[in-house]
């Protein structure tokens, strides 16, 4: 049996509106319907001008992140009746400019992400350009950064971050987490370049460890943990107490031998 739910949606078109406004829509909701399904129903049946961003519909691409009843989360994997039985308030992600309605402008986030060199950086350019073998890592070395690779760049962590709310130049949880992810990867030689970016003003030491970024991450990534660990690494390096990084070695071509499967890490913060 369907339940009537009222969507209270923040509308804003910078090209037409002087200020944001709220608009309500009532729709029949069946068990299993997601917030994204409800938005599609509204656009098909009540208002075709409503705008939002989405793509995969399965919590993988990170496109449909929005503020749902006050919490940044994914519209595609949030079931309406798990959140409310009456009123659902939907707004664009905070701490971003709005392109239209529920569509945040993620350009600054992606530009900041690009600035921290989010890829494997190597000094052996010849091997990178003309690879002859693989770099080997132990399971323990992989687990140091594995959970941080699950980030899908949805922006929820930045939307929840009080540091990002008060300082628009702050690098933010996602880019800082990705900097740490590559810094601890034994295949990487780019730590010095990244540390030159993250240790500046508005960088890693602007984090006050509120921990909201880790609470809202839909993939269970723990940015607060990565940022605190990166602070520790920077301080140890400044005091010349940090040991040398053990670089990954080259091994011969693949032999076809199957390796044991490594399970995805468990969430470190309760959702």
C-alpha cells in the first residue's frame, strides 16, 4: 500500500531567481522507492523543470549526492520510508555553489583534487613509460590505503565538514584523504610534491577533527582518520623522526598464479 509523502525541495535557478525558495510536492511512495525514484516521479508527473544530477542509480558514481533531511547522502541508495513517513526535505549539498535546484557545482572540489597529484608518481620514468614488470606489494602494504580507494568523489564529506563551511579555501576531506592514500602507497614517489600542497595554509592542519566527514561517507571511507594520520606523518618528517619509505620492488612478468582474494575493509565509523 502506498504512503503519501511530501517532498519539500529547495529550488533555485541563479539565472532567474533572486533567492532560493521551497516548493512542496506530494507523491505516493511504495516500499523500496528511493529518494531518486521520488524525484523522477515528481519530474514525470508534476514539474518537469526540477533539476538534479544522477547517473548509475546504484551508489557507485557519486553523482546524486544531496542533503536529505539534513544529512548529506546518496539519493539513489536512500529509501524514502527508511528516512520518513511524512515529510522529506531535500536540498543541494552545502558548501558548494548551486548550478540549479539540487545540482551543486563540484568544479572546485575536482580542481583541488587534481592539485594534490592523485595518481602514482614515480621517479623511474623509463619504467613508467616502458614497463617491463609489475611492482609488488604485501597484503599489509595494500591495507594501509585500501579503504581510501573506495572514495567516489561524491562531495558528501565536504558538505558535512564545518571546516569547509567556514573556509572556502580549505582543501577539504576528500582531496586530503586522496593525498594520504597515494603517500602511503609503496609504489609511489610523489609524497614530497603532495606534502608541499597539503601542508600550506588551508591545508591538512586546518582540520579541527570534527569527524562529520567520516560519519556521512556512503562508502565507509574514513577521511578524518586519513587526515590525522597525515598530520602525524608530516610532524614526524619535520622532526626528522620518520623512517625512510620502503619502495615497492619490481617482480617478473605475471605467472598466472591465482592470489587469495582480499575482502573490502569494514566501515571504521558507525553510519
